[in-house]
């Protein structure tokens, strides 16, 4: 891990880039040119940025250089996930029927970024309907992990994380319902923050369909970056309610590693032995820096590994937007997979009634309440982000959730159901908790790996502050080796 920036702009974090812009060490248009120049060399090897609007971005950058556009992100050339409505761009979410959809308004989060002066020059790739832990779709093809092109960059914000790891953007806007910010950050060796549910507007995010105003019961919108400080900067801009009320998040509980009460949670769901060892080593490093670390010998108290509540809620949400023939496909697949741990549950839940959904949400409320007790004794819970590091692509069996029922992933030499990769990120999603992912200081079998830092409800500033303290102690992560 590196502690100091280089003189090359593509290495700079968001904070460093903004400092360079503010001191006129670089101009907004020059920064944009630098970003655009790097794209052709990565189109085949990474395929992260799948649409560019150079004319619109250049006009904005020139306005920044003339002093006509100001703000905390003034001149920052950046990309965003192709699930956000952005004027001047198609918004496809990887869905062929939306290939020509061009919104006439910006998503709320995009409006905030633009209002802060950001120069949005591109959109990054996603899986079909933002529903996989690898990013590939019939429109734009496969996004490859910059650390190893044969492996997944994660999903659904895989293009976002890959663009960061390849030095194509210093900041990204992702979204998360099943680890879609956290898993790509983990696989690509970058940073991501899943906010507390509801504190960042999701209006203008696809899915659900264009024009939808009702937020998903589980999904959140949040940033990816190359340092924890950058995540905090982005959250300061993105978080907040609509006109009529203010958001006042609680101050961070911790300002440094020393004295922080940390719980290490490694049991209850599958996790590869090499990744598990790296997480344990990280806890040792925190302890050496003065953290008070408690190592659990089983699942954390609120979590029952046998409970399928997360899968029921997740696929009730996903199924509500699916046509009948696709739901029928899940029902047929479930009959063919009697030993699959979640197939029958998923198929039975995809057409949940209003009464059934209300019952699920009541169970969820009790689950959220149980987590509050955890944070009476702890400041941070450390957990795996997924079962293992980035896996080899599995893209030849089709798109969307249905093929995922039949896939497996290798974990400690054992083939596990692909859907189990949702378990570790699903715990915080179901509880509406904030979770920050930062890279571990060591690679695992030559690949980056992240740690999930989970905080109390509305404790976003705590997880971000703790991740930033780790950056000060251990440094920030470098770009992928072929892109430095």
C-alpha cells in the first residue's frame, strides 16, 4: 500500500485532485483530457467505461476554468454507474429494452454531484438489471477485473470499481442491495460505502423502471473511491433529505484506531480460509495500534444463519419488477434444484402479497432492533465482504438472476451455491446499517481483498472515520499493477 501521491493525475485521490484544481496545479479541461486519454487503452482489457459524452463534459470543464461553475467538486472529472439517470447519456442498467432510453432529468444524486461542480464524462458498466456479482450485459459486454482480466470486477457496480482500480476516475457513484457497492470494491481493491438506508435519495436510479418514485425497501445509493476520506467527502454531498427536513447524522464515535471497540465476526456463513486468515491478520494489526478487539467464535448475535429473511425480502423486491415468464422460470428451476438452500424460497417469494411483505418487514424491524444491542458494546463490526476474492468469470450461461441458481463458487476447496455470495453483504443490508469497505493491507493469493466495517444505524460517520484512521495507519491502496 502507498502513502504518497505521484505527479500523475490518474493516481490522485479525489481529495488530492481537488487540491490540485484549487491551487491551479491543473485545470479542469486538462484533467478531463487526461482522463479521456486513458480510456482507449482500457476498452478491451477492462471495459469499465461504456459511454462517454465528451462535448457535454468539455463544456462543463471549460465553464469551471472560466470561474462560471464553482463548488466543492468543481472540475472533478468522474464517471457514474449506468443505473443513474443523467441528462445527455443513455441510462440502460444493462437492459436491452432501455438501450435508447435518454432521460430528460438528472437523478437526485447526479443533480447533487453536478451542483457541486463535478464534470461527469462517462457511464460505467453493470450486469443485466444490476443483478449479479459480475458486470456483463447484452449491450456492453463484460467488465474485467483490472487485477486479473479473467476474473469478475464484481457487481452490480463492477464498472465503477474497475474504473477506479484502473485509474480512469477518482470518484464513482454506485448502488447496493446485495453488496453491489461493497463486493466490487472488495474484488478490485478500492473503497466503497453502503449508507444507512434512506439517507441518500434513490430517485432516478434504474431499476426500478424509469420514472419510479417509490424507493426500494432495501436498496441504497452511495460512493466508491480510492480513499476513505474521499468517501466521506462524497457522503457529505450526497446525504440528506428532500426540501423540508434536514439530516443530522450522529458524530463519529471514534477518531482513531486506539481505543476503538472492534468486533471481528468470521463465522456463520462460508468464507475462504486464505481470506479469513487475512481478515484475522488485519484484526491483529488493529490490536497492535491500540484497538480493543473481540473475536467472536460463532455468528454475531442478531444473525441466524438458517434464517432466510434476507432472501425473501430481496427476491420479493426483484420479483415485483419481473414479467410472469421469468418468475415461472424460477419456479421451474426450483423444482430441478431440490437441494439448493434458497431456490424454493426465492421462487415462492417473487410474487409476495401485500400482507406477506408486511409480515416480512415486521420481522425485519425486529432484526434491526437486535443489532442496536450489538453497538451498545461495540463501535465497529469487522466482517468478510463475500465468501472469497474475485472469482473467474461465469458469463456463458446467460444473464440475470436465473442462471445464478445453477452456478457455484469455490470456497476453501468446496463448491458452494453462487447465491451464498449474498450472505455476508446481506446482513448489513437487511439491518439498514452503514458499511464501509476498505482494502486489506495484504493481498490474498495475489488478489486484493476488502474488509467490511459495519456500524450502528445512522453511524455512517463512525465507519468512515474508522476507515480513514486505518488509511492513516496503513496507507491507501494502489492502482491495479498494469495501470500504475
